[in-house]
């Protein structure tokens, strides 16, 4: 009887493994997978990595560990990822600061193109141009006219020099031909707090972060720095609608592997992550973070990097920004 019971159990397990929709044990190995996040625990990139990492763990039946390596605007984590063995067991979750840093620094401990193999673009997040209600403007055009009448007197906050929010506003200044004074902070919390408190006049802020404040009339939202309106704030126009042609400053998030990672491993990651991004539950979790899932091929991510590198390099050069 014991033999029959064991055989019956093995048969049942084999049948359950063949049922469509159940997670399959098809990981790279029995070793841990590390997703390096070059930002602090609890930050937007960290939350995103944990959502994707948990789904990857379930699908591949393989341990996935989120390895936070913050510092130097993401350079420390990116450099660490670039140095790892290219066997697929360590990958990098990057933000487009990854490219901005290349334009800002005279030298980097990695090359954003040569040091990595693109896997997939994960998501985009919208930045919205917000002002304190004490600034007497109702639209982007109003802000431009107001700033031109008071050159250098309107201040704007950012989480620090070289951050996406900083470069987004510098691009806005160049495009609109206005002079706003930069007040850099050491992180988003203090910058947003001072925007709400009226200590600074304007800021580009992630849309999901600022919506509760806008609902309480603590800030006024003028325009999104995206190609399309956000489902989170459908009444807020884009800067393109307001006359800022070609103005797109979305945050984007992606997965990359160290250079030399075999193509079959890149393709396996790409396939499973695209499946993850198509999951309704994952899409709901992304939406709560103000993120829009993207997906696509490694070639699409490579094309995005190729397009964005010179664009941000030009903004940095034209605005005379330096971290040195």
C-alpha cells in the first residue's frame, strides 16, 4: 500500500505541474537571483523591483533578492552591477538617471551602453509641473509670462543636482526661455515639503506623489511632462498641449544585465518579464505607484537609451550643469 500511495502522489504532482497557469520550476539554477537597485529601500525603484522580483520568484521557483546599493545618484549600484559575473544571476534595475549621470560626470565607473545588455523597459512614470498657490498662475503660459516679468525671482525645487526633476526644469527653462532659480535639496521629501509650505514656487513632481496635495489645494498642477495625459490626472494637460513641442521628461525604469550575459538568458528574462507586465494584478500594483507598464524587446530598450543619451547631454551642456 505504501508503494501505491507514493506512486499515486507522484502521479498527482506530475498532473498538477502540467496544469496551465501554475508556476513552473524553470529558473536559471538553484542559486539566488539578485536585482540590484541603486536607490534606498522604500523608494519608487525599490518598490518596482520588489513587485517584479516577487513575480519572477513565483514563475521560476527561484529565490530573488533585492539588493539595495544607494549612493551617488545611482552610480554606486550601477557600477556594482557592471562588475558582476555575466551569468544572469545579477541584474540591474535602472532609472533614466543612469543616462543623465553620463552627461553630468566627467567620468563614470561604468559605461551606460558598453557595460550592460538591455533586457526590457519596465514602466514609465509621469512628472507634473506643480506650483504653490501663492504663484498667481493657472497655466503653463501664465507661468512663463510671470517668470519673464520677474527673472530669477521664481524659485524651483529638486531632490538634488542632476536628478530627473532638476533636468526636467532646466529643459523647461531652455524651451520656454525663462529664468527660474534652482533650490536643490538632498531628497524628495524636503523639496516637496517646502513646495507645499510655499518656501519654493515650483517643482516637477511624480504625479502620484503630488495628487493628494493638489486635491487639498496645497499645490496647483499646470502640466504633465509626458506625451499623453495620465489616467491618474486626466484633467491635467501635457506640456505639448500647452505649446511645449517635443517636451517629454517621463521617468523610465528598465532591467539590464552585465555586458557579456548570453543572449539566451537575456531572452528568457525578456519573455518572463513581459508576461509579468501583462498580469492584471501587476498592472494594478504599478498603477498605485503612478507607473504605466511598457515591456517590449531588448532592442526597443537599446533604442530608447540611444535616443535619450544625446538628448540629456545637450540639456546638461546648454544649461551649464556640472556636478564637479
